[in-house]
C-alpha cells in the first residue's frame, strides 16, 4: 500500500501486474462523523465536554485524511487551556500546535505535480491572478523556488515563444535572480515573472516545430550533408568539393538568396508554422515572402 500515486511510487513492471485500488479522500461529513465518534467514545476525550469551534479549519487540516483529523484532535486536546468546564479546541489552538505538523503539500507526491500543473495551466490560460495563487501556495508550503523558476523558463519558450521574444530573457533573468537572492525576497522576482508571462501573447509554434522535425528525422533515412553545406577548413576538403557552390546570403540583395538547405532528395517541409500572435506575426510575413511555396501553399 502507498499513500502516493502508484504511477510515481511503484515500479512500472510491478504496477502492470497489479490490481490498483484507489482510496478517495474522505468527505467533510465523514471526517465530522469520525471525530465526533472519537469525542464520544475515546476513554480520555469523553471525560469532559469538548467543543470544536472551527470545523472548516479542521477539515482543511485533514484534507480528507482520517489520520490527520484524529492527530489534529489529539494535539488540540492537549494544547487547549484546561481551566474551564468545557474544553474549547479553537482555530488559534490548532494553528499554534500544528504549524509544523500539518503537511498540506508533499513536494515528492501527487500534490506536488498537481499544483505545478495548475500553475502552468494558469500561465498558459493568461490568468495572472490564478497563477499567483498557485505560486503562493507552492512557496507557502516550502516548494523549491528554483524548481518553479525552471518551469517558468521552459514555459517561456514552449507557450510564448516568438510571440514575445522578451519572455525567455525575463524568465532566465528571474531564474538567475532566484539563485542569487533566495527566499523570502525571491518571491518578488517570481511574482514579476509570473505576472509578465501570464500577460503575454501566447504561441506554441516553436514547441510544435521541433517535435515535428524530430518525428521526421526518426522516420527518415537521412543522406549525408550536401557538399555545398559542409565545412571546409582544410585544403584537402576544399579539393573534395566541401563547401563548393555555397551561396553566401550576405552577398545578395536583402541578404537572402534561394538555396536548398535540406538533405539531397528531401522535400523541404514547413516545420515551423508561425502564428499571428504578437511579434511572431512579423516573422510569419517575412517567411511567407521568402518561401512562398512553403508557407503559402496556394500562392
């Protein structure tokens, strides 16, 4: 048995031969029944009236886990003032006694991946406020700020790309700032990065382009690099034809000349499909002008 997602914690070979039974978190009504039962039947707890003043906070601490609920009840019982006829377990008592004992977030468990997923999806969905909420949750529960910053660097290229080319520069700068500054001040650097990245125009064209290119490479028997594209650092290589007939673009008008840069016999493919988002629109128009047959199939 494991309290974590078996997809992460159990060997794949073993998992494929096992029956997996998923235990769902208890609902609040079940937590309340469980705690009430303990109050009425435990040999120590039933000796005097006990009142729980903030059930919602207890439910939050429990997070659907019966053990957490009972541990919180026990800790609250021993921490609450005993000089009254009725013992009151208040939110203040629970916060004081459980501040280091109420794990709400496991940095190695499923919650870790769920929370970073919610964070990235909020950035992708251009909602800076939701992204800030998930950022705050991760920081408050001790997540490594460099892990968050690394994901932001990936996001800048994967989900913004050339729609806003400053995004990757800022993301890398934020990562460096987090390395230099450290917490708690690094939260401000992260917040700046989050608000900017979430507010940017979005494009995943570069991400799609490299995956398309990789798929073609893995399915294609690529011939040798054409001679005119090869490097020719020695006299012998030049005699062998390396670099021969290469057209140097800067020697032509507008610093461009038509050339075949793919392997011999391979038809050029438009892996990169720029969008009209932000600054990428300008790149799209430029490439359409240079390679109309590729980027404007009907031209």
